[in-house]
C-alpha cells in the first residue's frame, strides 16, 4: 500500500508539472472574437488559449480589420499593412515592429494548425484599437471559455482616434481595393438601356405644376391691405409658450405659413383667417405626438404676428414676365423656352430615377463581398466613433444613448443600409471595369471648379481616392443616361 501511495503521489505531481509547462490548446468554438460587437468567423484554425494567453489567427482578425496580410516563408515573417500602419512580426520572436517602433509580446508568435497565431492585444493596441476579454470556467475541471472583444472606438483624450477615412479602402482609380466587381455583377447593356415610354413621357400637367413651383420662388408683392382668407400664404413671426414658459428654440421670424402643408399648420393658419397684416394673434393648438418628445402632446400658445400676405403675382404667365424675372438666372426669354427646359429636366430626372431603380433592383448581383461590407461599415461607423470619443463613451453606451437597444441593433441598421450602398457601388464599378471608364486629372479639376470655384485640389489629397470614386460613378451614370434608348 505504501508503494502504491508513493506512485500515486508521483503521478499527481507529474500531472501538476504538465499542467504548468505543457501548452493546453482549446477548440476554436470555446473562444469567441468580436469586433465592435460583430463576431469574427474563422474558416479553419480558430482562437486557442496557450499558457493562459489567448492566441488568435493573425489573418482572420486583421483581414477583418481591413489589413492586407503578407507572409514571407523564408524568414517566417508576417507583414500587416493598412493605409496608415505597417506591423512586422516573426515566428518565435517576442518582439514586433509597428511603423518602425519596436514592441514586445507576452509570448512569441507561433504556428498552430498551419496558421500564424499570436496574443493580439499588444499588436492591436499599437495601432490604436482596444482589447478586453471575459474568461470563465464551466466547472473546476471543465474547459476554459471566453470572449475577446476588440473595439475600434477609443475614449476621449486618446491621441489616436483611429477614425477610418473614406479613402482608406479605395485605390487611386476610384475602385474598391482588392475587389473586382465583375466577379459579382452580371453586366447589362449599359450602352443601350431601354427606358419605357411611360417613364420618360412628361405630361403638360407636370410642366404646369413645375411652373407654379418656380413662380412661388419669385419676389411677389406683399399684400398689406386686406384680411387673411382661406388658401393664403401668410408670412409670420411667432413665439411659442408651453405651460407659460417661453421656448427660445421655437421662436421664429419671417416664416411663410402655407395652408395645406399639414393638419397642424392648417390649424394655425385657420386661426389667422379674418386678421390683417400687423395684427398679433394668440393661436392655441396642441403639439402633435410626432413632434419633439419634450413638448409632444402639450397645449401650446403661438403668439403670432402677421407680417404680410404673399401675393401670387400675375394671373397669366407671359413671355415678358419670364424675360423680366427669369432670364438672368435661367436664361429663358419666352414661356416656350421655360416649358421646353422644364420638360427636358423632368425627363432627365425621370430617366435618372429609372436607372437608379434598375441598378438597385434589376441587375443581377451574385453576392456582396464581405470585405466591401467591412469597408462600408468602417466608413459609416466612423462618425459614431468620433462622437463616442468626444463624449468619452464606449460604442455600446453611445448606441443606447441614441435609442438603440444595443450596439448590435445599431450595427444591424447600418448593415442593411450598407447593403444597398454596396450593391450600387458594385454595379457602377463593374460597368467602369467593363467599359474602361477612368477619371483624368482634368475631370478632378473640373469637379473642384464646379464645387469650390478653384481647380487646385492639393488640400484634398488625402481624400482624393474617395473623390475620384464619386467622379467615376457620376461618369458611369451620365453615360447610361445619355445613351439610354427611349421607347
């Protein structure tokens, strides 16, 4: 019995030593990695825990973060490259280099299951991200499970806000980096897209409605010598009182109140009927439920001063009227000039809407590359990260402040929106690839001259890839519209 007891003691001691010094590798399913609340999916080798350190596949995580991962077999070196960072790490080395600066790992990078694995916290923090993790045990002897949480948002005061630029994922030609759209889009006859007759045919009624809208923008006489009647457009000043308190945010001057805009505004205008310009009228209304939450449903007093009644001008539009009031801005000399221009503009907008709907709903897109979705996620989440950093919030806290139940709900809303953007971008890029569309320096100069009145764009050099993409997309759309076949 003594021998057996001694043997058992040695066996237990040996097991204890093995637990300390022998790597214990867990299955990928026992460790979850998330980026801004979104779980990362690993195709083969997943995260593992070795000597109490969570090791994560370099390629799986960093490609999700938009890095290009290059592997040098001879030197066993991985290079992680983004638009603003380069990280170099070598298998077996406890040191790595970010943008020329040396850093230290808790344990060296190593290869497990033919994948480069490393404790990613130090690397991610060196490029401005933050990493947290929760580790739990199912029981005293059960396997370790946990969640590695990577956040690309930072708190206020950080020198590196790490806000993703719109140009980070776009090349100098205006194409999404690493994405060939023709692999995903079935090309269509963009040189002869047929436009149904009922789409581009513009009726006389549509032209008349547009003329009425244009005429409303002209400087018409101010009527001061009669009372307000039903159907009038009335210019007013007002101050709102709720429960006897003045709301400065609801104080306004020189407002054209148009009968028929909404039930709420109609209720205000109706109480002005019979009063004359110069009169001050106490208008009592109930604020609708869909207005600002702090005042919705409350009874309110609008202390309203009638400034004047907006005159609608001449009852009959003449060429003399067009020449006098519209030539300088539009170049129209006659009513016929005006009607012809309006017809062309309405027709062009109808065709543009048809083309946009066609791109979104009719062109066959086999799938949306996840890389593109990640790019768009970074672009659209950027403003939220910036706000969170300014306020010192986490992204989870900001999402709740904005009325979402969780960060996942905010991200899902952004993802649905980005799916539409991704589809449009893929189709337009596919046409550009197929048709050899490109953007010249002159195109860029023309763009800046039209927008800013200058042809020098040196100050916008960092955002030039994104601007080039916008110009390229417009060239593609213009080509489709200009070459459309009207049925």
